[in-house]
C-alpha cells in the first residue's frame, strides 16, 4: 500500500503519523428531521448513518472543528450498482425524488 505525504505530496510506504480527526456524532435534531422527511417520502425506509468512502472537502472542515456530514438520497437498484463505471446511471425518478428530498429537508432545517 502506498500513502501520500501531505507535506511533500510524495508517495511513501509509511502511513502518515498525523491521525485524522475523529468523526462527531450527528446532532439528534438534524437526524430526527431527516427521518421525518424520509418517512414522509419513503414510509418504513431506514435512515442509516455510514462512512462515506469517497473523497470530500469534509476533511478540511472537520480538521477546523466543524462537524461535517453528507447525505445520500438517491435510490439505486439493489442488484444494478454501476457507481463510477462507464455505464454509471441512476433512475430519472430517483434523481428527482432526491432533489425533492433535499428541498424538503433543507426547508425543514431552516424553519
């Protein structure tokens, strides 16, 4: 396994000595709002907190002490995952449901 030294941008065989910031627990009021909106759109669907494995600018905001979370709301077919392939796709209906979810969720958080 190779690592990138953030000070020199050079590859090395040794993991960095500096550890990443610990993740913060999601705020209960934020999760409760998310669960309420999700249940209104997809009754019975679980809201699951998990680790995002892709790159994110969250590494900078978390390092500055700002709890940072992402929200995924686009449904994919269980047996047809095409993430980052040459034929990556989502259903059009899933895209628009995701837009609607974010609109409702952000509106609820701001009220």
